[in-house]
C-alpha cells in the first residue's frame, strides 16, 4: 500500500531563516505531487505541483520554491522566511484525480 | 473565476440527528467531486468520491446536482466522532488540480 511521509511534524523558525520541508511517497511510482498551505482557520492553498522529476508548477508567486529531485521526493524550500509563511504545510500525492495527504508540518515563524 | 463555496458553520447538531450541508461550484464542466474530512490540526482525509449523481457509504450520502451546480453531504444518526470540518473539493479538468472549499465545521453535541 502507498504511504506518504512528511517531516518535521512541527517547526519554529525565526524570520529570515531558511526552510526545507521534505515529503516522500512509498509504494507507488510517478505520482503527481502537491504542496499546500493552510493558514489557521482557512482553506487549502495550492503552492506547487509536480507531474514528474524536475517538473514543478507554481500556483502562487511568493518566497517559496519546490524541487523534485527524485520520483517520490518533493521538497519545499525558502531562503528567507516571512511571518506570513506560518501555517500548516501539507504534501499530497495523487494517482488520478483523488489526493492523499501526509501528516503535515506545522510551521510557526517568529 | 474558479470557485467552490461552502457555509463555514459551525453547525451545532445533537447526537443522533441528521445533518446536511451543501457546496456550490462555479464551473459547469467540472468532472469529479469529493468530500474530505479534516480533524483539528490534522490532514484532510478522503470521505467520499462523487462521479455521477451520488454515492452512499453507511451513514453518509453525497449527492450531485449538475443542473444547479451543487453537491450535498448528508450524515444520518450523527455520532460525536463526526465532529470535524468537511471540505468540498472539485476537479475541473484532467490536470488533476483540485479546487478546495474552505470547509464546513460540524460540532456534534451529546
């Protein structure tokens, strides 16, 4: 069966520091991968999606970037965090039109 | 403009009651529809998929009205454990990008 991992589970970072969140999927190959952010009490905002290695589409221009160095690995990065980057970051994978989520990373920028 | 709209609630419902909430979508060409459940501080989890007129799974029934462009979720004999936020999701095209509603919060009271 397929599983999706994210780490870390929680993170507290100062403003201006870098960020790297990792997501890996097991039990499938060539999945579509997604990064979402959910602000407190809000809906899901799609940040990036990828249909294959090295293929990244950005939905919202901001100070975040994503990379897919391997088929089942998706990384979200930032060079300098802003206060507004605080939120719940969710990675998802999709075999078709249904998406399945990892446990998420709760990021607080102070 | 791509849009999925839900009543944010909260819906406060006594245990054992039946509750229903709707979700409207703007794109008449939308292909598939989903309800996800999200518990507090957790990732969304797929509850039901809706590809034709409706779907039923135990106490949960989802119905699709393409003419009026809305999807409904009915929960019968509600349990305390049904308390969560229910997210309505629409797939508008074959690109596997989902459009997410902001969610309806449901609170089941004893």
